[in-house]
């Protein structure tokens, strides 16, 4: 490896660490609604989630205002701006109350910086140590390799594939079901 490439790689790693370390995680508030909805409006975000463009903000504001024990949302804040959201919806059925379905979105301008990993590890720690969840579940489009790698890094495993699960840009696309069991 040339010295120039090595220095570039080291600089990139330092930048990634610095950015992720500066992110503050906190509970999402109703006043975060506009920032969260702006992130959801990014095509690179909604195309890889079950969100859709032109979503009304009032629905999100209402969910954040409820502060239930069954839906907990955290935001990632960098330099005073909300740049991402991660959440867990805990199953209400008593027989499944040990499980939660997770979601995560991150502003496209802050990807590949270790921030999504920090967001997910914060949610896993909360779920394991404070909410008493044994199982975290999610669905991810089969071709969203960066997300799949992120989930696997945090202990999620593929459990199955659901064919033609959701409409994305006019085509029905498969998703993978993934879960992480607390050991």
C-alpha cells in the first residue's frame, strides 16, 4: 500500500470516529418532527424503507407527542441538528411483549461515518438493559447491502425472505426478515 493511500485511509478513519463521537443520542421530541420528516423526504432514505414521499408531518408529530412505553424513538443530534432517528415498537400482545420491531433512518449526508452504528448500538443497549427486550426484529430490502452489513455487525441474523413484500418505485421487492436475540 502506498504511503499516500495509507495516510488517506487513516485520515478517513479518524474523521469517522470524530463524527460518530460527536453525535448525541436523546429521546425524540415533537419539535423534532420537521427535521425527521425532512430526512424521510430524501429519496435515498424513503426508497430503502417502507416510508413514502410527501408524507404528512402531523402523523409523526402525534406519535412523538404520545410518549408511550410501546414506541420509543431516539434522535441522533450533531452540532445541534437532528440527523437521524432510530426507534423500537414493542409488541403489545402479552405473549410477544419481549420483542420489538426496530427502524432507523439517517440523513444521506452523514452516511459511512459510523453514526448509524452508534444509533443502533444505543438502541440495542436500551432494549437489552432497560426495556427488557429479548428479541429485536426488522425487515430490510434484500438488496440494501450497507444496512444488512450494519445489522449483522450488531448481531442480527437473517431468518427468512419474504417475496414481493413491498412496492418500491413501481415494483414489488423482496425483503429479508432479521432478528437479534439477547443472549
